[in-house]
C-alpha cells in the first residue's frame, strides 16, 4: 500500500516544479511584449485610422501607385540577392568545409561572422569610396568610361551581396559538416559517382537548409534601409525608403499613417518569410542530427 501513496505524492511535486519553471520565462515574455507587442499595437492602431476615424484607406493606398512600385522593387532586389547570395555562399562554404587547412577555415568563418553583420551607412561609404563615381577602383580602371554606376539597382544588389554571402556561409557550414562520411562511402560502394552522390543524397539532405538560407537572405535584404538610403536615395524604389519619406512628412496632409500601413505590409511579408524558414530548419535538424 505504500507504493501507490508514493506515486500519488510524487505527482504534485512534479506538477509544482513544472509550474514554477514557467516563472523563468516571465522576464522574456515581458520583454517580447514590450519590444514587439507594443509597437505592433501602435502600428495596427495607426494603420486603420485616417483623419481621426476608422478607415482602411491607408492599407488601400499602400498597395497602389508608387508604394506598390516600391514594394515590387524591394521584392525583386531581395529575391536577386537571396538567390545569388545563396549560390555563392554555398560554394564558398563547401570549399571551406573540404579544405585541409584549418587556419583557412577558421579565418573564413570568422570573417563571415563579422561581415554578415557589417551594413548600414559605413558599408555604403566603403563601397562609394571603392566603386563610386570617384572611387579608387573606378578611377584606376576607368570604369566610368564604360558606363559603370554604383547608384542603381544592380549596384545596390552588389553591395547587399557583401553581407549576404557571408551570412549564407555561416548558415550552411554546419549543415555541410553534418553530412556523414558514411553516406558518401555507401554511395560509392553502390557504384555512385560524385555527381550522383550529390544529386541523390547530398542535395536532398541539404535542401531544407539551402532554402532556409535563401529565405533568410531575402528577409535581410528586404528589411535593409540605411545602406540604400545613403547610396541611392530615391533613385531605386524601395519600400523602406518610402516609409522613411512618409515618416519625415513627405506626403499629403492626413496621409502620414501610410507609413504605418507600409510597415504592416512589411511585417506580413516577414511573417510569411519566417513561416517558410522555421519548418525548413526543423526538417533539416531532423536529418542532420
């Protein structure tokens, strides 16, 4: 009779322990509500308000005319940077993983971690000094005589790749390390060559991570603002620049909340990006653990 009583008394202690464990998350939840929840409520409240009354006019205006052009421009730029950055980053990561020089691997990974966080106005100034109209390389090679310009869509994409490629290296190296040598040996024992191994084993296993990296690069380029503002101003239509213009008052009177509507549009796009990215990461983790 003593064993059942021990079982009955053990359950409440476990329940109390589990309930107390939630207390540790209270500071984190409070931080999330303060940093993310409050701004979201402000954005929602302002988005659906026009001249003091509830209205969907701001949302409607944010998907028309110049605002729609800016949104499409941001999506195009982000998609280009994501695809090209993912390809270049993956090949670089593969070269690092297969290298026999440990110092090279550590140097590339360290540089990638630093450069993936290098952006904003310093990045813009660095590229302007290098490949701008009077940049060092532009003057040395005479690129201005062949029509080279850094201050357009393609120049901005090149600058964005500067931090996107290192970010892809940081993302994909752990996945490449997770490819087990036994899989390659098994494929070779069954007569598969290198291409067949990558086609039927390597690429299918890495696909979730690669697609997740593409999504991550897309989100990073989509949300970037300071670099584009310092480099191209309003010559390249981007949604982040349109939000800055609206917040600075460069809109019609009573249309100030269009900036909040554009911000909500970006939040929706970012939410869709994360909705794709997180399941892909979980699937990749199941394969590579």
